[in-house]
């Protein structure tokens, strides 16, 4: 026994020594070539062992390889197919004796693999399987007996394998696919596991980056996809290969993919209790959750971010023939979040949730959600709603073989919250019932559709609206047909801004939708609105009845729909009650109505609107109208309107208007243009019908006929009429006129008038002069400050006026004028009339005038030239003064300044020339008054004085200085009289003072002078107010002249001889009757006629 132990001890010593000594004595690098040769025989490729080989035998049998290269296949370049920096594999020696393989940690560093597929489909790895085929055939017989068990269970042969761990560090795999034109690079590949024992869970961690690039001629372009992968979990394959399990697994993928609509994506998945039965092909997951996030959209239409989460267990079986799943997904929960951020999408954010059970039987073609709940909530950015929500509960069954979907809603609810200016505050819609969809066509059939809708709040013109939509809806999408043979809406509302207390709406609109033609036919649209109120309610209407009937057609297009009411008939009847804007209203519309959404254009073809109204708001308590047009078009987006060939008859046909109108930008900056015609209108009757006051005219037969035709342009700032043709009674007016600006007074016109009698249209003259005292203004009290009068020239400074007027014949203020022409211009505070010409009173007038109101003290200028006018008719017609007759010329040049009449008169300056011919001065017989004075001076009895003074010629010139007109060369020539003189007129005081020297010819019967005497110089004075001047002959000078120069000695002697005492008394009486100045003259005569 002792020897045995000694032998065993020596054997052990020898074995240990061999295990220690052999690695020291034997260098594996000496067999480098043999190893490379053996590898080439197995692979058919050259293998380069560039680094040192390390060998160990105890306690681990292992080898370490450094810098190993496997060359590439022919035709795939010089780049190695496989290379690694270092590989270390060690197996424990002692367990090998009991057929137990215990491997220490396997480590591979810097693995680089290059795989390639050429354009013809060849690759660089197919020949590796052929390299060792011959050797395998030689040994196949010896191994056949041992391989049967391994083939039946590949892992059974490795039942005793145990690995301390696997570490793959900094690996990289590149695959160039010339067929697909793509390169796939797996970089930063790191794999670590804990100890590996077959049949036991293995904790593993994998990280890698996968990049794809476009490949052309072996050159890769910019990266298309870039994804980072991360896996952590416990993997457990069954030793007998019946199942595989995965527990506590977390899988993530983050990166970008060029083909995805989002630049960035992320996937996070957590799995636990996953078990796949390989034989039964059964998959079960006890716990499952997944999150998918999408960000950085590539287009502006996509959401800013999307997040999808799914949770729930799973259990299913793959069909053995079709590998299709069959099973149940219990308590599934799916949630989708969408955030649009600052994108223009009207939905700012949305949340969608689905929960329920899902039953799958794809081999039988069945998918069933026996009971599911769906909810959607969203925040909206635009009108009409700011928030919306949808909830649905029910079941759905899908038969993929029959391609049919059936289900039920228990119920479907839709709710929305309106924006501040939305037509509603809250909206609710519900529907409950079955539905069926045939996916073959596909087609669906909804019988007994019943949707309840409730709306309240917001800008809704009522407190609440409740509606119900009922009908049948079916579709055959394969044939492109959707039909609703029955479709009706009933609604009721109350309160709010309704014109009645409550309203009921009934709409019937069956339709047929042809998807191929994109056309919807509605053979009979019927709308009825009934409103009811009461006399006591604070509503606008007591009752309302509206009906609309029309066939309709809707044609869909890429840019919008075209909707047509082919023969619309609308009738409205309303009772305004005591609070309404009218008492009764009846109106009817008929015509074709069309709305083109693509062009945003509403068109009425041949519209006809008639109606009548009674009540206080109607003129005279009643009104009627009839409107017709060839067409009416309105673009609500641009605010453009076009109305062609319209006619309006109203107010018992007293008003008849026709024409065409165009309007643009009605909602922003309105612009209107068109043609308007007013048929013959009796103005007085129309104004009476409108209850408007009729202007008081001198001729009551005026304003009986008015017609108008004109083109017009108008805006919020200006208007213009052109091509005017107006007939007022017997007067025709043609031309154009405009108001260029509304922000200040402005008018431009160019008018031609054939003839007009303005006196007929002026108020009739009042009889009697009236009480002048009553017309005077009361004097301001001393304690009251005088009110400052408004500047009368203020409006002139802002006036923009440019007017031309031509009148063939005109009567104004009893003056007949012909060929009247006048041009008036006012701009920047300067008013000019140049020229003003006309034929008046048998002569002609040419005048110009201006007012410069740019300063605080306006300046005026007048130039007037009247030639060969009938001065008497002029004064009678314009000044109501009948004091002179004759023809003459009047030339004026005047200037002045001031704001008030008195100032203007006081600052009047200029000159005047007056010439008159073959006339007479009425009410003043200058010659006879002179004769009478001479008779008295000669002691003869006076004769009656006549009424007029006839003259052959009269002329004067005048200078006007500061309101005083001075004449120095007044001359008058008459048959028995010659006169010269001078004087002045105070225009401000309205007084005159003229002195004339009249040369009287000797023609008076009974008045004989001495021989040789032919005339007498007589001084005459006119003075006083010019409305009633006094005429005086200077009697003292007259008598002195007559008696001193005209009486001779013979007369003296006769007087002294014949005067008796009684005659002396008569002379004394005459003397006392004479004026005092005449008496003084007579006392100084050379003969004593009157005593002393």
C-alpha cells in the first residue's frame, strides 16, 4: 500500500511538473505556420497570426490569440474579412476528466468583421463552408454513431458546459450590400454576460450602434439611419430546446431614420415573464409595456412630438401551418399623446386612450374587442372650438375572411368647448346602436341612425339648442356609392338672442353620394323653421314661419366644393308683435343659388325677392318691394360683390331703380362702382309717401318728374358720378360730379344745363315788408359778454372745390340769363370764380372774383364788366329799385378785406365806370323842379312837377377808398338839360351826397329871358340815405343868378311902377313863404321887390 501511495505521489508530482515545465519548454509560437496551414485547410483562406500565442495548462487549459487576421474572399478587395486584437479562451482541466466543461470568461477584443454581397448576388462568406468538406467526409463514418443524439438535441451534448462569462468588447461588423445599394455598420458593439450554464437564466447586456448608408461603387455616402440599441435582461433557453424565456428585460432603440417622417425617434420596451413554447409555438408575456416617441418632424404639417404607450399581458399561439397568432390580449391599455407646439396645425395637443380585451384568431380570420373603451381629448388652437373630446364604449368584431366589421356603440359621445368667439360654448353629441361595415367593397350599413346633439353658450344666438339626427346610411365603396334615403334633423332652441322665445327646426335632406363623380345629389331639401313668442316677452318677434324647398347638388373638387340649390324657394312670414321692428313681414325668394368653395364665391342666378311689410319702421306704416337681377355674386373672403342688371320696384311703384353694381373689399376698405338708373319719379308723391317734408317752392307744379342715369364710383373716402343724365321737370342736366374726400368739404363738378327757371324752385316771396324792429337783434346786457361769432371763412379754408357750369338759359331772381358759363375753384383757402359770363338784360356780363382766406383777415377781389345791359331791368330785378331806365355799361374793379360785412364795406377799394344811354330817372323831374324854382324866383306861379327825368347820356367814373366812393366827373345830357357834378357814397353808412350844376335850356312856356340869353346854370344837391335820397335845388344861388344876370333895367322899372300897396302886401306874403336863404338873396337884389 505504501508503494502505491508513493507511486501515486510520484505520478502527481510528475504531472504537475509536466504542466509547469511544458509551457516553459514548449513555445506555441514555434507551431504558428502549422496552425495557419491547418486553418487554411479548414477555411480555404489564409490566416495571419501576427501577434504572440500564449498557452497555459494548469489549472486552466487555455490559449490567447493576438492580432489575428482572416483574409477576404477573392473579388472583394484587400480588406480582411475578420480580424481581432485579442481573444482569450480557457477551460478548467480537472472537470474535463469527468466530461464537465467549465470555461472561464471568454473575452474577445477589437473584433472587426466585413461582410459583402456583390451586385451579382455573390458574397464573401459562402466559400468558408466548403473549405473543410473533404476532411469532414473522411471522418463522417467514425462520428455517425455519436451524432444521432446531438442532432436530436443539439444542446444535450453541451449539458455539462459552463462558462464563467462572455465579453465582446469594441466589436464592429460592416455589411456592404451592392444589390440593395446599402451599407450597414454595427459599431460600438459590446456584449457582456454573467456565468452561462445551459438550462439556467443568463443575465446579458448588449449595446450597439447601427448606421445605414447609401452605397455606390463601393463608396458610402452620408448616413441615412442611425440607431443606438441597448438590451438588458435574463435569457433562459431550455436545455431540451422546448422553450425559451426572457425576464426583466429592457430594450431601447433611439436614433433617426431617413424614411421616417420624424427626424428623431425612441422606443422603450420592458418585458417580464416572456415564454415562448417552441414546439407548441405559444407565446406568453406576463408583463409588457412599450413607449414610442417621435420628435423633430420633417414637415410643418406634422405634430411637434408624438408619444405612444402600450401596456398589458399577452398570450397567443402561432398556427402550425400559417404561423398566424391565436390568443387573447387581456386588459390592454394604449395611450397616444400628440403635441403640435407652434406649428400651424389647428389641434394644439391631443390625447387618445384605448383600453379593453383583444381576442385574436388570425387563422380563422377573427379579431374581436368584446368590450373596449376609447377616449380622445384635444386642445384646439383655432375656431370654432378650443377643446374637444370623444368617448366610445362598445364592442367590435372583425371577420377578415368575410371582410366584415360589426359592432355596437354604447354609446359614442362627442363633446367640445367653444372658443371665445365661437358660435357655441358647449357641444355634445351622442349615438348608440349597432353598425356593420363590409370591407370587401368596402361597404357599410347603418340602420336606425340616431344621434342626439346639444349645444349651449358661446356666441350661439340662443341659450341652448337640442337636436336629433335620424335616418339610414349605407355605402358601397367598391361601386363608389353612399346613400342616405332617409335623413332628417329635428332641433329646438330657446332663450338667448333668438328673435322669438323658442324655435323649432325641421330639416329633411336625403342624399346620394357618387364617390367616382365626387357628386352629392339631394333630390329634395326641405327646411322649416317655426318660432313662437308672446306679446309680453321681450323678443323681437311674436311668431316666425320660414320654409325652404329646393333640389340640391354638391360637387367636390380638389380645391373645394361646389354647392347648388337648383331651384330654391324661400318663404318667410313673421309677426313683430309690440316689440318687433315691424308689425307684419312677408317675403319670398326664388332662384338658383350656388356656392363655389374653391373660389369662395356665392352666386344667385336670376334671383327674385318680393315682399311687404307693415309697422312703424315702414314709411307710412307699410312698404312693398320687388327685386330682380340677372345675377348676384358675393365673395365673402375678399368681400367682393357683383350685381348685374338688377331692378328694384318699391312703395307702390313710386320708386323704380335699375342698374349694375360692383363692390370690392366690403369688410375692409369698401369700393363701389356701377351704373344706376332712376325711372321717371314723381318727387312730391315719393316724398309724401316717405313722410318727408316737401320743399316749399314758388311753383307748386315743380318736383313732379325726375329721371336719372349715371355711372358711379364710391368708397369710404370719396364718391364720383360720371356720364350723368338727369331730367328734373323740364330741365335736363348732363355731366359729372364728385366728392374727392369725405374728411373735409370737397366737390368737383362739370355740368351742362339746357334751361332752368330757379325762381320756380325758390321759396315764394313773403307778402309785406314785415316788422323791421322785431327783426333786429336784442342788445346784449352790459353784464353779459358778447358772444364771439364763428369765423365765416373757416369752412372755405378746408374747401376743395372745382366746378364748371354751363347753362343755356336760366332764370333766377327774375333775371333771364343765357349762355351762362362759370368756373369756380377753391383750394387751400383760396376761392376763385374765373370766368363768370352770361347774356343778361339784353347785354353781357363778364366777371371774375376771388377770396383769399389763408390768413386771419381774408382778402377779396371782384372784377365785373357789364356791357349794354338794361340798367332799369337790372335794378328792378336784383335790387327791387324802379328809379331808372336805360341801357348802359358798368365796369367794376374792387378789393377789400375782413370777416364781417361792415369790415368788408369799410375796407372796400377800387374803381367804377358807369355809362347810360337813352334813359330816364323815375320819380325825379330835375328839370321841372328847377323851372319851378325859377318861376318862384321870378314871382310867377309854380307849375306841377313831373315824375321823370329823361336823359340822352349819363356817365361817371368813381374811385373807392376805404368804403367811400367818390365821383368827380358825373355828366348827364338831356333834351333841355346839361348837368355836371361830383359827390360821394359812403358804402358803410349807406349814404350819398352829390352836387350837380344843371345847365337849363330856355324852353319853358311862359318863362322868357332877355334877348341873347339861352340857358341858366342851376345847382342841385342829392343827399341822404341811398334807399331814400333827398333832391334839393340850391334856391338862393338860383334866384341870385336869375335876378342878377337875367333881369334888365326894363324889368326893374316895370316892377317899381306897377307895384301898388296891395301888390306889395302880396309880395310880402310870397316873401314869407319862401325859404329863409331865398329871402336873404331877395333882400340883396338891386331892386327892392319886398320892401327893404
